[in-house]
C-alpha cells in the first residue's frame, strides 16, 4: 500500500476576475490570460504549486468551496471570496492581478476625516492579509497573517502590453547577492532630511547617497535624471506626493520643487529594483486622464520600467519632521526585510507585524491609518536577495517547502497574537469633559509648538477588539486616550498638515507626538 504523499508544494494563488478583464480589454484580454498562464508555468518550475483563480467563475469557485464574485466593485464580496480561498488552499502567497477596477481595494473608514485630512476612506489591501471578516473599520485589521501583493494594470486604461511587460519582468528576474541591493538611491525634502537620515542609517548604515530637494544638486529639476543616477537597485523616497499626481516633490519652507516625475523613469531603472516611498499618495494607482499631462502614476511607471516591488501609500501619509515614526518605520522595515532575503510579500507582512507590535499596545489613529494605507505592488513571491539561510538552492524541494511552511505558521501565530495585545482607537462620544488642568497643559504645549488655532481636539479612546481579553471588565481602570490637534495650510498647490497627538491616561499626559503630512 502506498504511503501518504507528503511532498506538499507551497501554494501560490494568482487571483483575478475574468469578466472584469473582458469588460476592460475586450478581445485583447486573451493576451493577458496567456501571460497569466505563462506566469503559472514559471511558478510551477520554481517549487511553487500555482493556481489561477477567477473570482467570478462560479464553477471554479464552488470547487474551491468559495463564493463567486458577481459584482466586480463589491468590496464585501471580494473580501469574502478571498477569505474562503485562503481557508481552502492555505496559500503561502496571494497575488492579486489587476488594479482596483479588476479587484477593488478594501475601502476602510478614515477615523480622521475633516478639514485637515480630506481622505474619507483608506483604499487598502491590508484586509486581504487578515482573517477578520469584511468590515470598514480599520481597527479590525490589526492582525495580518497572509502574504499578499498586487500586480496592477493601469486603472481605466486597456493596454494589455502593460501587464505583459510586468509578467515578463517577473519571469526574467534573477535573485542577487545582498551587496547588489546595498547601493541605494534616496531623495528627501530639505525639511525632513533629519528623519530620512535616521532611516537610511538604520537600513544601510550610511547617509552618503541622500539627495535633498531643494538643495544638494541645483542642476536637478526633477525631469533630467540619468540612468547612471537612478541605477541603484534600492530606492527610498521621502518626499511630498499629491492626489492623481505623477510627481514627487521636495520642500523647503514654502518652496515645493519637482523632484521626480513618472515619465522620466523610462529606460533608467535597473531590472529588479525595489522601491519604498513614504510620500502621500506615493503608491496611488489612478487613471492617467486624471492629471493634465495624462501621465501614469509613479508606482505604475516604476513597475513598467523593470522595478519588481513598490511599497507606497494609497492616500495621505504621515511621519514626524525629525526622528522616526509612522511611514518612516513601515517602509524601512520592509526594505530591511528584503535585504535580509525575504520575499517581497513576506517582507511587507513582517514589516506590518513589527510596526503594529512596536506601536502597540495602544495605537493612535495615525498609526492605524499608516498600517492600513501601505501596500505591496508586485509579485509577493519574488525574492530579490538570495537568502543563504534558505535551503532552496541545490534542490531539496521538501526541505525548502518545510522551511517555508514553518515560517508561515510562525507568522500566522504572531499575527493572531496582535489581536489580543493591541487596543485600537475609537472616536470618543464626548461624554467626558476634559479635566481643566489637562486642558491647560495641552494648550501650553500648543503654544510652544506654534499652533495658531486653539481648536477643540478630536479625542479617541482605546479599546481591545476582543471583549474576552479586556484588561478590566469592571471598567474602573481608565483607558488610554489620544487628543488630536491638527492644522493645515495650503502653499501653492500643496496642502500641508501638522499634527500633535497627546497621549493621556487618567488626566495625566503620558507623552505627545508631532506628525506632518508627507
């Protein structure tokens, strides 16, 4: 009698929506299906058991004990379908193929809407990485356990050759030694150079290659970069970005010069480049008709020009003007993990878990927004840096698979622990008056920080998601509260927001943080 077949290959799901592709591309959608088949064959040749899943294919989804998507733009249907596929396959990697008009981002509520943060919701792929069922509350998605990336096409543009290029790039990619990724290209604004220097020191142990806008090289105008200047395989960018805008911008006080624009990357990016961008809207995918130059987004352009991973934000991102926090941390953790030999998808999952763990046990609303808004564009199974600790080289498939499976199990356990550990912010109902001494102390701080307007703060109270693990069921223990003060100014076309978040417990200020919009 034959023994059990134990050589289970790690599964990768390539997930898309066939009817959405047909509707967008017409007859040329067949080329995309051919390219996806080629990617599947490529994956199967490299220790991966790759499956192509069409979310709208009722028979295929039923065979996977999953519910087909009938409405392309329905967030809840897409979330449920991907959750069910995850339960059926337990995949090591999930690749979402297409931009938001093929598989939607999950639209999470922004807890900070108003004059100073115009985002009403956060377009996010984080929920696809979590077991929690569909919800619009970002606080429900603090326990990521899945490796997820998105290979986007261009929103609103039916150009099948775009995805063909991206898939060809993946299949032509060759992992490199760590030393090939240590030379870096980095840009920052004059005003944030301290923060970026800290980040570069943490990642590379050097700040020598940092370019400041405006500043370090007056000949650079954002459109005259050469291939030699951009050839480093790791790009780290901490500049301003703007909605539907194909550019990244520097800042010195009221000056916002162009630092880089999407169309000038053509033929200048080295194959296999990885990119981390802290900028507001740095990872936004948009229809190029939404800007006057009809230019594609920075993320779309980097991938078209042979970059293989881009981590950026879907909307307005924040970080401190000096020191480290928020976007600085999530992006640098991602780059550090890639340099240490992780696949790009695992690098982001571990970065998300580390960020949530280190910001916890109480998250302020900006930390929660940061966790939700950054996502990976690129194939999550791509491993840029050869990992000498991985037994994957000269072919013991079983050892490789076991190693990978053990790592996934550990990541899943670690992610699930976060749910019990972290208390998430909820807007206060305003039923508790602020203690006069606390009020005075906060206004004194605002005076010191040159906040012109003494506006009322938005107050958030932290609570655990799981009622069974509340610290104190009687409610006699005071919760941590965050008091958020923010003010905006528009300089030229660029809105800029500065924020002070005061952390308080039992009318005592535990500390405060300063953030600015990126």
